[in-house]
C-alpha cells in the first residue's frame, strides 16, 4: 500500500474506475471536461466546435488556458456577414444612438397633398389648349419691393390652404419661397413658377403662368432665365423707395429684349401709415415714381419710348398693397363706382381719374384747370381720400362705431374679428372692400400679349435657325399638332436633391410622358452634333412651386416641367422630337445682364471625398444659371459667382444639399483681365518649331466702346464681312480695308478682342495665308483666353498680322506648327505694348437716412471706392448714394457699412465695368513687403505676382520666353526693355 502514495500523501497508483465516477462523467458534473469532436456533436449548439484541438498530438495532451475556447465567437453566433467590434471603452457619446436613424433628405417645402383650389384643375388643363387665353408673365423688381407678397395674394385668392396660411403672428406666407435658405433669410434666391386661373372684371377666365423672381442684385441670372420664357413682365416697385439699381437694370434688359412691360406700384399703404403724407402729396409721390420708371425706359430706348411709356390712363399701371391683399387699376376702381351708382360709364370715368383733371363737387363737373377753390384732382378725390378714410376709420374707431361705418360700405365682419390686431383687421376690411385682383388681370390681359401673339416675337429674338421653315411656322402659330420643340431655360432639383427637373416652354407640338426626344445643348450646331443626346421624357408636370400636377400632355404656348432629360443639360437647352422633317436649330443661350467676377477656391477637408465634391460642383453648375466652375492649371477647383450672398448660397448648397461634406474654402478673390495701353514698340515675330514659317504681329488697344458692343451683340462675326466692315466704318471711323479684314473676335464669338489681317497682297501670298487662317485663329483664341501676365483673359486689344512667311508645302504648315506660333506672336506683341492689369468694379447703390451719409463716404473711401452722386429720395427721409468700388476691395463691405451706420444703411453691389489697375505689372523696381498693403502705383505689380503664386506659375513674367532669341538679343541691345 505504501508504494501507492508518495511522501506527501498524494495518490500515485493506478486509477481505479468506480461506478460513482462513471455516473459523474455521464452527467457532466466535472469541474472541467476536455470535449473531443464526438462529444461536441451531441452537445447543445450542434456543429459548433467549442475548443480547438491539435489533431496530430495525442488525445490526452494538456491544452493551455489561453488556447481554450469556452464560448462561441461573434462570427459563429451572428454569421460571417455581420461586423462585430469590441472596444475597451465607450467611444460613442450618449447623445448618439447606437443604431443611427434613417436620414430623410428633404431640402424644399412641399405640399403633402394637392391643395384645394377655387378653380377646377380640369378647366385649367382645358384652357392650355387655347394659347390665346394663356398669359406667360415674369414678376420682377428690386429686393423687398413685394413680389413674393403679391404672389401670396394671388395664391390666397385661388387656393384654399386652410391652416397653412396661419404662421406665427404677422408672419408672411411666402408661398413661392421653398428653399430652406429662402425661408430662413426671408430673401428669394430661386425663381418660382405657378400656373393660376384668374378672372378679369368681366368674369372671363385666363390661364396665367407667373414666375416669381428674386429681387436681390446677386440673383439677376434667375430673372434673365425667367424673362426668356415670358411674353411680358410685371415690374413691381415699392412706391416709397422708387426705382432702385435692380429695377433700373431689369427695365434696360427688358427693353433690349423687346419684352412688353406693365407696372405695379406696391406698398401704397406705406404713404398713409409710415410717411403719413396728405392725399395730394401722396398723388405726387405716385406720379413721381411712375415718371422715374419712364425716364429709365426713355434712356434705354430713345426712339420708341412713347410706345413703351407706362401710365395709369393707358391701363398698364396698377396700384397695390400686397400685404393688405388689394390691387386696383383706374378702370377696376371706376367699376366699383359703377356697381354702386348706376349710369356711370366705366371707361370714360377711368380716363378722367389721372393727371391734371379736377372735379368740383359743387358744380359736379370735370375741368382741366383748378379754377374753383374746392376743386380737387380726380385721383385724390375719388380714390385716395376714400382709401385714407377707410384706413383711418378701421384703425381709429371703436368696434361699435366701426361696425356701423363698414355696414354703409356693405362690409360685414364676424363679431370676433373686430377684436383682432389692427393689421389683421385692416387686411380683412380691405379684402372685402376691394375684392379680388381683377384690375391686375385686366391689365395683363390687355397689355401683355397672349402665348399665341407673343410666339412670333419670341422666335425672332431667340431662334438661331432660318425663319422660313415649317418648324418656325408651327412655333409662330402655337400648333399643338406640329413637330415638338421645347425651350428649356432652368433646372430645379427634386426635394431629395438627387435629380433635376427641366423647366421650359413648349414652343410647338404637344409633349407627353414616355416620348423619345433629342436634347440639343448650347454648343449644338448642324456641323457639330456632339452636344446632342437622345433621351426619354419620364414625367410631365405643371409646376406650382410647392406642388406639381402630373399631366398627360402639354400643348404649345404653355410652361412644362419635365423629368428624365436633365443628364446632358447644363444651363439651358432645346428639346426637339426624335424624328423631324426639317433640320433642328437651337434657341440662343440666355444673355445675362451681369458677369461672374467673385471667385473662391474649394477643396474637401478629407481628400478621399474629392469625387463627391466634383459631383456636387456639377450639380451646383446646373442649379445656378450664372455660376462658373473650373479647374485651374494648379489643380485648384474654382467657383465664380456674382457676389457674397450668391456665393454663400452656392457653398451652402454644396455643403448641405448636393454633397454633404466639409469643405475648405479660400479667401475670396476676383477675376482679372489683361489689356494694353499703347501700340507694340516693335513688330514681334515668331517662328514655327521647324523654322519654315514666320508670323509677325502688332498689338494695340481697341477704341472705347468696341469691346462692349461685341459683348452686347451689337456687332457679330457671323454677319457677312461687308456688314461687319460697314459697322466699324460708320461707328468707329475705321477705313474700309481695315474693317473688312477682321478675321475673328476672341477668345470666342463674343470676345472683346479683334484679330485683323493687315498684310498686303504685294508682300504676302494671300492664298497660303488663307489656308492657315483657322490655325492662326485658334492660336489667337488660345492666347486671348489666357494672357501672358497671369493667365487671365485678354480684353480690349486688337492684334494685327503684319507679315507672314509660310512654307509652300502643306505638310510643313499644319496646325501643330502654326497654332502655338500664332499664340507666341500674340504674347510677344502684347508684352511689347505696355501691358496692364484690369480689375472688375462694382456699381454701389446705398440708401440711408440723411445723418448717415457722411459714414457712407468714409467707408467707401477706405476701400478705394468713390461716390458718383448723392441726393434725397423724393417724399422720404432717405438718401440715395451711388458710387463705384473695386470688387477685390468689396469683400465684407456690406457688413462694414452696417456697423458704421448702426444698421441704418442698405447697399446693393452689381458688376459695372472693367477698370485698369494703377501701376505697371512688369515694373521690377517695385518693392513689395509682406503683410503691408501695396501703394497705389504698386497695386498692379502686387496683384500680378500674388495671382501667379496662387496659380503655381513662375514668379515673374519674362518676355524672353515668347520672343525669338535673335529678336530678344536685338531688343536688349537697343535698350527697349529698359524703359
């Protein structure tokens, strides 16, 4: 027995199997059991192997603690396709849910269901088939002059919105502001179309397609896009502020585009409640505002201003207070008298209600002269005095006496309504007194052509093809059965911002869903069909801003919203039927009345998100008509816009709506241009790389006004050369030979530079020269697109070809040889002609009380700006100050102005002109110190060097890079470069 135990009493003998042990092993009561494969198969968990065993070793091998697996892994429990992460501590804050909720992307305000309307939608769709009953109008005007409020008035007249009309106390409905930024800032930034059925005073219904446009000067691109689809405009002017800078440029643009114009004098109640003017003074203020508009029309169209003149007696002027819900013309007010007093002739009475016509209540006669003491102007007596009394009684009287007064006027209100806030009560009384806006409808029906009447003018002004084809005939007659032609002028993103919907006007034919069409881009021509795709229209809608009405077919003359064709459209497009008998031409791209000169560079904070940002930039390019996005040679992504608010909205959309990413944005800079102020000191020549061709050029400045004429389309290179020659001969005194030898405008057809062949047939083989004409043109276009100073466009320069030596064999004068040589000849002649840098300048219009005017001068002077004019706004305590400020010094100007005037001043900045920057950009003697502002004469050098650095170009401009070595040596020895 002793050999079975060691000296410590431990059992070392052979193990004896007992019944008890067998029982314990069967029930699994051991503290630790080594499971083998066979025992796992019967264990709970089926085929899960709970411990890895070494198959090669003996079955009774000792398994280390760290190699044992007591529990199944996450992959075994949840499956291989589920990611499981084990972290030592909570990395996720308590504010974030463990499972993030699904994000619903919605960026626009939309109606959940179609709202109720007081007209039948079926009736509206029937009206679409009668283009003579359709009016397409754009609602335009300056910022905060009441366009959106006027739209609200029309929406409330035609829609039963129920509880949606009730916002916070006194809050405006802003039905056509659907973008989230618009709602937050109270400023429209997108044009918003609506189709409404409105009744005239005779009870006749018309389909009125109205597009509400932004009033801020930065968003005039939206106005130009809207005017393209409209047959006429309704200009809304705040009667207190009068004609502002944006009103002025819209009038000039409308006159240049031959668009009929009507006027709504809005916020008439401000004369009563704010300025507290007596009725007679209020009349003169109204008259003065109308004359301001007519003065601008006169300056824009000197010969035909009489036919365009706006006047209440003509019927093309309405008086309104959109916030109070009323609008009337002279005839609609006269009709109110006719409804009360029988025997009043509406048209005769209306003619006597404006101007120097006086009414004597004693003799009950109208006279031209104020002979009697009691005689008063008819407008004051019949319209303003009753209006003043209505306001005074409603605001000033107690509920009981007001009830009796209103009863005499046939106005009945509920007892609870008399206890409402004065503003709400006044609105209820005015709405009942004036009724619906029939006067406005009468005005647009009479003075704005119908879709049928306006089609011919629209085609003549915008269609690029010949005007004697069957397609044009179909467009002129709004033929719903003709070949399909749609003019697309705007893209709207969907509420999720994934896709875009194309908004346009059906010019001919009828558009239906599931139609296959050709989409012709802005660059499409019959010779170059690259900018064309075939697409299928997935949906057709009538656009009502907050909701869309699906429709099976939209005939010619109406506006339509299309889905499924936006992929190839960038800004505007022409949509035509897939198969047509005639050749299809495009509509001219929209001519905007300003330029994008405000510039920022963007890059993603996370470099891996670059593709995401590029996709966002593509969508931004579609969403904003005047935005320009491009990649510089240095690799930076540049966005060009019209101003600070514009760029702020663009970057908001890029960050939040189209990309959802963090961006790094550079400090704002501006575009520059390059020009010359003298003729080239010598004739500069350039040789081709194979030394077999030589081109000699001279650069000189263009006469003042030529660049603007080319850009505004007053002269076109597409004209016959005799017509072009005649234009320059008559307007600028060019000789016949020079004006007929113009080869190109550059860098494109509306570029502000001229290439001219000044060679003589006795010295140059004209036949050979004409064979390389296209190559020289391309070199000229390339050179003027990126000038030699800092790769900015050249402007206001004329390049003259003085001599050309060309190889007789065609193989030695191909494009590869001639194009870069022509460019070098342009550059060298440019640098020898006293080059200068040009910067954009904003026209600055500021309104402020009289005591703040001195502060405006101070703030403007600090930023290299200056005042042009200042004077009081008639009938108000405000002053209007106009001045100029360089764009590069305008960043933060508005904020600065508000700080210096305690928020009393308001300013509008709009691109005005290009000015030469003081100083010589090539003056190497200028010493620039870091962090110090450059002096006035060093400004050009400073801007040139900083722009070159930003673009990753070499520090300085050297003429030796572009000149032939022997010519450079000759110039150096003559001392020309030292000057």
